[in-house]
């Protein structure tokens, strides 16, 4: 086993990322010198409004859309909620009350759909995924009816990194004239966000997944897509999302997204190399472990596993003691003792689902970090299995 590093080895970039110093620098003026309310008509307010306009254009350029199609929000969960509730309620006035989604969605999507079904009389179809977590576009097509209000399928899964065939699904929804939403939170800064190429009508992002600040996100809404506002008050964001805009965070998000796409090719190649080294090392040195998610169609930084016979939470605690920060799945549900709904949807046995581990890399990780994890993880797994009545290897 290699010696414990002096710093924490952070391998949970799917949960959050550190804010890039260049992003902090872009935010600072709007906390102090340029502190105006963007709705005010005097000079300070106009400066803040100008910052919003510039940020809206920056993110719109990355998404290959128009600035008017961008709504600034408090993050990915609000963006998902606004997209699904807003579109569903707007379309219900047209006699549409059916929503299609998948079983591996983030809870910001799945719980919103569940509430619409339980509390508001909507109907839903949950299309299955295969053993790699991939949605079949043909299954989406079969599920669409004349009453379908919305299809919502994530771009890339937050737990096991599988990338979904959005463009194929988008071609189907466009032909059927059904709005198509994607939770692209994990894809932000990593995958192509050209909304026309993807065929999406609504797309959610969260800044803290691509080295921006927490508490800010965006929702792309294609022009003429029906959307009922969920937050009433002033006429902010073209009457689609009331509330004084968080100017410093929005400026930071725009800068973070711009930098991410300027540097995307280099960063993706670097972290994918680390990911492949990590996957190969773990599979070679530990028996009875499965790589979860698609072997190739996965996010460049995601290495996710299911270990037979032990609990993922126990692995995390032991990694933490040895200086490694990781996750057993979504950060939003990591405190739950329930097995991952994502892994269950992929038909993994319940006892295997309990042994999930997600290692997500970032641009500050090194080959030495990867080698350290490969050196300590076999011993952790061996120790836990020796104490586990579930393991019979």
C-alpha cells in the first residue's frame, strides 16, 4: 500500500467541483463595486443588467441557441422542476396529461413526475433501460400517445456515467411534436450541448458540476415551447421565473461554462486516461467486482463499480480514513441505506446494488492519485468481506 497522501484525494466530482479561480475573479465585482439590482433603471442597475445580458449570450453560444431561450435558476433541481411541471401544466390545458421518463433519472426528475401523478392526476410511463442503463429510443416511441405532454430522459447518468442516445430520441419526439426535456447536469462542461443536434426542447444545467459556484443553474427552453411559470412575483426572466437574479453567481456560471468548453477536448482526454487506468487497476486487483454502466458510452471521468458481499457505505468510510473522498452514488441520496434505484433498474441483484462505489475524477487528479486508490482499495475490500456474512467468494 502506498503511503497516505498529505492532502485529500478528491474523487467525487460528480457531486460537486471546486470553483475555478478564474471564475471567482469574474464573480467578485458583482459582490461589491457593481452590486446593483438588474431591474433598476439607474447606472448601477444597468451595469448589473448588462452582466446578465453578457452571461446569457455566453451560455447561449455554448448551447447554440438564442439568449432569449435561457432562464437562470438556482440550480439543476429547480431547472428540472420548472421544465417538467411548467411544461406539463401548460400542456394539460391542451388535453395532454401523460409524461414519459426513465427509471434512472435523478430524483429532481423522478420525484417531480411522481408528484404530478399522485397529486395532480397525470399519468406516466417509465420506459426500461438495459443492463448498461441505456434507454431504447424505440421504447420511447412506443410509449408516446396523443395525450403525451412531455418526454424527459437524462443526457448522462449521475451514478454510473452512461450516456443516453438523445439525438435518436429527439428525432422521434420532434416527429411526434412532443416536447423533449433532458437533465444534462452531469453532461455540462463535458459533452456537446448543441440543443439542435440533440433535438431537445428543454435542457437543465447546474454550475457547480463544471467548476462554477453552487446555487445557480439554467434552463434552456426552446422558443414556443409551452411553459407555465412555477415562481410568481416580478417579471424577471421574461416572466418565466420571478425573483431578483443572482448576478455574481450567474456571471460565474457563464465564465465556468465558457472555460469548460474552450478546454473541453484537452480535459476530457486527460481525465478519460485516468479513468481507464483506475478501472483497469480495480478490475485486475479485486475479485467479484463489476463495472456498472456502459463500458464505452460513459462520461470520461466516471468509474463506477458494484462489489459483491459488502456495503458501499463501509467502503466509503474506509476510503475516507485513508484520505480519499468518494461516493456510493448520487450525492443527493448518499445518506440513504436503500440500494441505488439506478442499479436496481439495470436488473442487478439487490445484494450487489448495496455494494456500489462511484469514483469520479477531475482535472486536478493525478496518476499518483489513481495509483494510490488502486493500492488501498483491495485491502479495504478484503477486510470488509472477511467480516461480512453476505460474502461467499
